[in-house]
C-alpha cells in the first residue's frame, strides 16, 4: 500500500497517548507516521505539551490532554471529539490516567462501533500497588485486542492476566533512528557540545531516571572498573529526567565512591533535537534495569547502531542478542554488569562485531513492517 492509496476502504484510526514529551509519544508519532505512509486516515491524539516542531507531521496532531487536575474536563472534550469524528479504531498507548475510571469510556466507544486496541508497553506499572494486578486484569479484558512487544509479554498476559492467547498480538517495537536528524554530526563534535573528555570510553545511561532503571547499579558497576583500566578509562554519561524521583541517593553514591570525575550528568528534560548528541557522543548504551517490559532506549541504540550492555529483563533478550548486538547480564548482578562493561570497553574487535550486528538488526524493527502487522490487528475478527 502506498501513501496515495484510496482511504475510503481503510478505517479511520486514532493513536492516543496521554503524555506529551515521553518515549510513548515518540512511539506514537512513529507508528502514526508509518500508518499514514501506508495510506491510512490517522490522527495522533496527545497532550498539549507535545512538541513535534522538529518533525514532519503530514497527519493531524490533536493536543487535547493537559494537567491532571483538568483530567475530567479533558475526558469530556475527548468524548465529544470522538462522537464528532467517529474513528473506527482507537489505539491507546498506555492508559490515559486511571484505568478503572476509563473503562466506561472504552465501552461507550465500543458501543459506538470503534475497535479498542491497547499497546502494553509496560505490562504492569513499575511503582505497583497491591491492587494493580486485579485492576489491570479487569482493564485488559475490556479491550478488543492487546499488543505487546515480546513473546515474554504475551506469556505474562496469558498466564498472569488470564487473557486468551488469540487476544494478544506480538508486534516488535520499532527502531528510533528518527532521532538522527543530523547525520553529519560526528562523535567528536557531539562530545565537544556536551563537554565530554574525548579520551574516555563513554557509556550512556539515558531516559527516565526511576528506581527500576538501576542507575545505582550502573554506578556501583562503574566503581568496580579501575579508572586506569585499558587504553581508555570508562566514564558514564547520565542524561534524563528523574520526574518525581530524587537524585539525592545517586549523588550520595557518586560522592561516597569518588566517581564524580568519571560521571557527566545532564539532568532534566532532553529536547528532541538534542537526543542525538548524547547517543552519538557515547561509545555504547548502558541499560542496567531491575525490571522492564520494553525499552525504547534499546531501540534508540538500534537506530544509531550503538552496542548495548543491558540486564536480561522482560523482553530485552528478544531485542538485544547476547554476543551479537550487545552483552547481557543478570538483573541486579553488579559484578556481571561490570565484567560486561569492561569487556566492551577493552575489546575493540568485539565492539566492532556488535556494532555491525546492530546495523544488521535495524531492519528487523522497521516501522513499515510494524505498520503492516498493526493493520492486521485492526482488521482481525472480534
């Protein structure tokens, strides 16, 4: 199908994401763009703080959601817009805010003839309460189809949430090469812009700095690698936003371990245009997660052909192949993580093989292919 295809026989699709400047928004943009290129009438419905000014958006972007305190009014506007536009498919990228309160809205949309699809980027919230399993079990069962990014995710929803296998589709997460808007920027230039020591081997820890992301594990692993080890001493570039979480525990750990000279911190929101600077400045990506269903950072590494050292959690091994595109260590095993980091930093031949592996793997996660698979889910029988 091409972008000139007759839209009259294709369903009108809404891609809905409550947040505006997060990885979910990046995913939603890429999926909406791929569906549009496939000839579909697609709208991206998102938050008012969504900034896509650096990206080409040939499809409508509807900024309807705002701050949490205005959430009830936003839902009313969302429903009114739905009744006016009548999309045939509403594809949610995570819950809007409160899963149980949103179920009646989903049912109203279904009764109006819409098909409700949900992508479970996180199978359950990371900051879980005792009631979340029961709550999400109810929520999942009210959907027409659920998409996950890994076989591990499908197994979890079938086994733990009680969903029938045919209701859960496995579609991989696409690569995030779209961040690379300036291919001409070199690693040397990126390091100069960020003020990084050009003689260090830099691992990049990127994204939301939450406890489950394991920044403390990364710091402890770095401390286990001697600073005079190998041709290039190892450094850690930390870039991201802690949100509601405090950076104080990490700052204390850095001070206690004497790591300040080996760390470069860029804390806060990273604008879209600047993301590529951090990835290009790094030699490799570091994902020391305690738990994770899906990692957009891993797919960012794919888009830039950067080797990865990661922990084997969730569906990570289905994206990062140990010894082929990256190195995997058991979750929480600081020693194993340090060994993998040291191996990648010291072994140039291994690093070259992993980089080449990343470049080859990128095509497996193309958005064109993901759009085709997603359309199949939209068209599947109820």
